[in-house]
């Protein structure tokens, strides 16, 4: 008896585009330490400024001064919205409040304004929420899996952007769900085409035990998908450049050791393995496997 992977219905690559620009706040001037507190967005010929950092996080960061910080930021975003109403462009060069800085203008292919904000938060803000706490369905739709950390999602998104720039038809293959042994619960894969199933993982030296455990789980999923569907499988594992000044000698050794160990474990499960210290090499590895 032949077992087939049951694919979920996958929407076409979004035809609409939106733009966003991160808004950073530097609480202590001239330190260079900045927090992403919101975004300027452009969608369907409308521009707006959105404050995304939560008041409770400001209270956690600044204690009793958190409410004052929140008030200052709310006022700043009201003034930004007033400016965008008069001049609907994201090319804002200065804000009314000192310590506010703007990131580059980014463009995303999305289906809705909420998707545009979701991409902006994912790529620029670790302090923003992706779903309201009382909205369980929304939280699940954001793929809030315990084994999918934000760095892994960011890594996968950057790979997708590079691959789609080379071959737009592959856009629908990313972030797909499929049923493996049971049709009741689906498993989400980083990439799933007619010939290849792939996952994207990231080794984080500061959380090495958790990320290695997660990566081993991805290998098992890929092995199972390969066995029941006869597709080729590939794990693309990202890691920080070993020459990075942010790594200690001990961390460099840990990254090298676990990269080699995970490569051998993937081989034991007959799963393809590619490691990369940059997004370009990771996207090339995926394209070569197709």
C-alpha cells in the first residue's frame, strides 16, 4: 500500500504589495541602543504610523517610568499620523520626539494589511506581539509552534525572498502544511514541492541545547515525510559566521561541533543536509536540491 502526503490547499503568491518602515526609539541618547517601537506602513494608497510595543513591556523595561515612556511614544505616533495624512509618504526624515529613528523602506507581497504588519513585526521587532492573548485561532495561524523560534522564522523568510527573486513560481512552496500519518493534524514544513520537502533551522549559541533539540525534531519530520511521499528531503541549517566578534572561542567550538554532529545525524536518517552562515548560501543550497 502506498501512503501519500495529503497537501493542504495553498493560496497563490500574493499579487498585492505593501511597504513598511521600522520606527526605532533610543531611550538613552548617543548610546546607539535602540528598540523597535512601531512601524510606518503603506497599504492600498494609505499611509499610517502604528505603535506596536506594548505598555506592559515598557513598564517591565523602565519600571515606574514606563507609563511616561508610553505617553511620549503615543504622542509621537499621533504626530506622525498627522504628518502622513498631509503627506502620505514613508520617506519621513525626522520625528517630533528626539531619539526616534527610521529604518529602511521594505516591500512585502501580502494578502492583507494584517499580513503586512505581521511580516514587519517578524523581521524587525522582537518585542511586538503576533496575536492577541485571547485569540487562540489567531495565535495558531501565526505558527506559534514551540519549536519555531523567531530567528528561525526570520531565516526562512529571508531565504524565501531570495528564492522568489530568482524564481517567483516557487513562492507557493514555502510554509506549507501537510498531513503525514494522520489526516487530522497537519505538519508545517518550511518548503514543500512535488519533488522536495525541506525545513529551515538556526543554531543559536546562547540557546544551543534548545536549538539542537529542535533541529533533531526537524530531522525526524523530514525523514518521515520522505518515507511516506518518496520526496527528497533537506535540512538547511543556519549558524552565525564563525569570524563574528560576537562569538567567544567556546561558542565557535560549540557551533562547529554541533553542525558536524547534526550533519551525521541527518545522514543517518537519509535526510539531506546543508549548513550556511549567510542567507545567500542557504538559498543556493535549497535551489540546488530542487
